[in-house]
């Protein structure tokens, strides 16, 4: 992956995580999840950012006392490294526990732009 793409992804993730934190702080939990899901879609192509996205999702689930989601995030934290190392990732997957960890999903067009040539 080109370094410029990696820098763009890092900036995108920082902004989505900031937006998720602000949404959670203002009591807009579903909006926080929206930003974390977008971050996951972009982060999953890189091992460490992928794991970080699930850690952040786990943190939100625990703060909300959403035990089902927390359990799902723990499972995904164990699967994420294996998926990255084998190259078997469900592209476009939002990373939430209400979606199978193995299902590919459509990537929104604005996120396709962030991902650029990494989708080829």
C-alpha cells in the first residue's frame, strides 16, 4: 500500500474516532456506533488499525453495558488477526455483533475513495 494512502487512512480514522467520541459524549450513542462502523470498514485492511477499531467498539459496548455487543467484539478481536494474516476479510463488514463476522457488505462510495487503490 502506498504511504500516502496509509496517511490518508490514518487521518480518516482519527476523524471518525473523534466524531464517535463527541457523539457518545453528547448522548448520541447510535451516531457513535455509525462512526465506529465507518472506521472499521476502512481499518480492516490493516492489522493494527483493524484491532484498534474492535477495541474501540468493545469500549463503547462496555460503557453502554451492552453485553451482547461486548461479547461479539471480544470474538472479533480474536478473529481479526487471523483474518488479516490469511487475507480472508469480509470486505465492507461494519464490525458490529449484529452482523455476521464473515459477511461481505457494500462499501459506501465515500469510503471507497478513502480506501483508493487498496480495493484493487
